[in-house]
C-alpha cells in the first residue's frame, strides 16, 4: 500500500508539472512509472521524492486517490450500500465519472474517499517509512541508470499492461476553473450584517453587486451557508456566544476590506478565515488567479477533514 500511495502521488505530480498522461503500476517490490517518450529523467523522479513534505504527501495523496479507478469502484459500492443507486445499475467508465462528480460533497463521496485512504492506500506509512527517513538522513535515494532491465524490473514491465492505473493529464484545468467559478457564482448564501445584526437576506452570489447593508449602510456583510430561519437563530445565539460573535465580526471586517471577492472566498467549501485572508492577500480581485487559489484552498480543506 505504501508503494501504491507513492506511485499515485508521483503520477499526480508528474501529470500536473509536465502535462502528460502517466501510467503507474506497483507491487511490494517496485513502482513502475511510464511517461510517454521517456521525457523525465530518473534524477527528476528522485528529486520529486526528496522534495516531498509530510503535508504535501497528505494533500497529494487525497487528490491522487480521487482520480483512481479504485476510488470510483469504492464509490459505487458505498453508494449501493447507502441505497443512493440501484443494485442493478450498469456502469460504464463515462457514467462512473459522472456519478463521482454528482456525488461530490455528499456523505457517500466522503465515506468512499475515507475507505479508499484506509483500505487501498497507506499515507501514514509512506510518511513514517520513507518521507521522514529521507528528511532525517537515515535513508537515501540512489539513482541507477542502465541500458538493461534487472530481472525484477523486467518482470514488472511485462505485467504493466495488466494492472496499470492511468493518471490523466490535467488538460481540462481551464474547464475545471470555469466550473469552480460557475459553482460559486450560482451559490445561494444568507447575508447577515455584522454591524446592526438586523439585516438578513438570502441571495444568489452572481446577482450581488453592492456589498452594503440596506438598513444601516455598513459594508460588513457576511455570507452564511444556511437558510434565513437558521440565520435568525444564529444571530440570537450571537448575543450569548462570545466566540461566535468574534468570528462573525472578523469575517465582517474581512468583507469591509476586500468587498465582493471576500464574499466569494467566504462562500468556498470548507475554508476557514485564515484561508480566506491568505487568498485575498494574494489576489484581492475576481481573477483566474483568485479562483485557482479557491480551488487549492478547497482541496487542502478537504484534506484536513481526513488527517
């Protein structure tokens, strides 16, 4: 499982960095990475492994797991277990991708991802047995280039076609980016004024042009992912909960400084106020860079839920 985890992570990094489709195959004795045209030197692979931090392994491991056929098969089993799909549904590769996309953010999706990480990968073992020893000097990587395959390597190459996981190239990044934009712009959020705490209204973000309270004129509006009834209950609770009050006031202060981009950042999935401030400090405008930062923050937020 450690080799599988490392192989998937390496494949994911190579795909992102070089924009090529990577075939990965592993067993307890080896990891075989096939890159079209042999465009990556062994020394580069070694450099990637040496540069991996424990945090990056966790984030990359989660991201790589989601792209594998193992996860999609787990997703089908979990969805059937939860009665989310019928037992007799016949799936194709295309419909599996569609099902995975439609189940994002659900309990079924999260449970399938959790099971994939627990049963099909070993991120903790990878960190303990490889990443940390490399960093503390108790293990080293030796690059050996040869014109001939060793017996073990030859055996692995002969089997590569039978159980290879393809890590697809991320040529669809623009489409994914536009998807994130569209999702955020079409999100409904309940705005609460953290100045007067009297204005509460649900809006669709793309229809929001003026970040200002119509009752008191403050620009300290905070988007909440709840309906208006729950928002009213929350406002009532604020009077008795100092921690909640401080959090809302801080969020309102962020919106007062950055305006509409702050509303979008605060509406992202799973991000905390530190994430929001980091995004806005890096890019305070609604640019492609801004939405790329949102994508990365959401990915890391998802990883935090599992580690």
